[in-house]
């Protein structure tokens, strides 16, 4: 069983997203990837996807909230 955590982010520099991806992997994520997306009002954004074991999901979710600008 694998848990998928996702967040849409449109107001964070790419360097910050790359740093967050590294932190997530170091904290137990099985995989982390970013996909470019188009947000409301035509703004460019990123979809952050994190694959993890269910046991690590809560800790990684807290890390996403702490390290990114997402509201949920």
C-alpha cells in the first residue's frame, strides 16, 4: 500500500520546491515529483506529488505544510 500526497502550488520559487523535494526524500518519501500546471487566472504553478508509506504520511504532510506555501 502506498499513500499519495499532493499539493498545487503557484507562488513558490523553483529553488524552494527543489529544496522541499530533497527534504521529503530525506524524510522517508518513496518518490517526489513536480509537474507544471496551469492555475486559476492563467498562472503557472506546480503539482507536488509525494509517494510514501501510510506510516510516513502524517510526518510528510506536516513537512509539506511547513516548507511550502500551500494551504492544503
